[in-house]
């Protein structure tokens, strides 16, 4: 907007620094409420979503900073947006939350695809593409629940995406995202990718424990 007197090519970082994260969260919440057209969101789930996303984003950026990786901004961006598809699915399907809870014995992604023929990661990917974010961020959002498969492929052309996913997976686990999102996320996901994540980030188990303790102390 011209009122902010920012050049059209202002980066995501410049925009966030100028407006402030709290203001951006407020704007997105307002946008979602306007989109709802009197449809009722599950308020506790929406609150849990924002709290979880912000905690994961902050921890992902903190991990990147502690490891001296030049990915702090990108890690925060992936963390804050990796579940952005959820509130949009809630907007489209007013009973999204109740239907998800009623379907047992499946992962969240499987539940979404069974019920809605779509999932939050795919929706989030297209939102990120629409925001013209760089491809590695978009891909990390798209495949964040398929990280095990991508880690096993070790495609060097996707190295930045893999690094962002590694930071995200560690941040999710340290942030206890599963309990934050009412136990809808696969709690076994970290165990399946931990060795790959530590290998990509060049960490030993002791290094990881020290890092997790440090982040826990900060939080």
C-alpha cells in the first residue's frame, strides 16, 4: 500500500520488520474472519493454531541462528506458514474440526484427503506460491508431512528445501506441536526423521539434547 511508502519490491523481511509480526497476525485473523461470512470457526482450534505456528516459527529461526545457518528468515517463514492451509480449510468446510476429530485411526493428512479430497499442506503450498515466496519455502510447506521420503531421496537439487524441512521438524518436536494442535499431528513423525535431520544439520544426539535444553530454557 502506498501509505506505507515502501517500494513495490520490498522483501518479506522488510514488510515484517516494518509492520511487526503481531500486526500481521492481526491482519490475517481479520482476513479469515471476513472470509468466513458468518461461518463459525472452532475458536479454540484457531487459537491453538496461531500459538503453535508462532512457537514453531520462533524455534525454527532460533535453531538456524544457533547453528549459524543463513536460513533464519526462511526458517521463520516456513514455521509460521507450514499450517496456513488449516484455517482456509476451516473456512471452506465449517465442520472441518468436528469431522477431523470423528475420523479415527488415520494421520491428519489422510483424514483431510478422505474427507475433503485435499489437505492443508497442498493448500498451504498454493498460498505460498500466490505470495510469490521462493520455491524452497513453498516446497518445504508442501512436503512437510512427507519429509521422511524426501530425506531418504537426498536430492541435492532440493538441498535448501531439505534444510528448511529439517529445521521445521526439529522445531515442531521441541515446540510439542502435537499437543498444541489437539493431538491431530502424527506424534511418531519425529522418531522417523530424527536421524536424517541430525545428519543434515551435522548434529550428534548430545548436540541435539543441548540445543533442545537451550531452546526450552529460552521458551
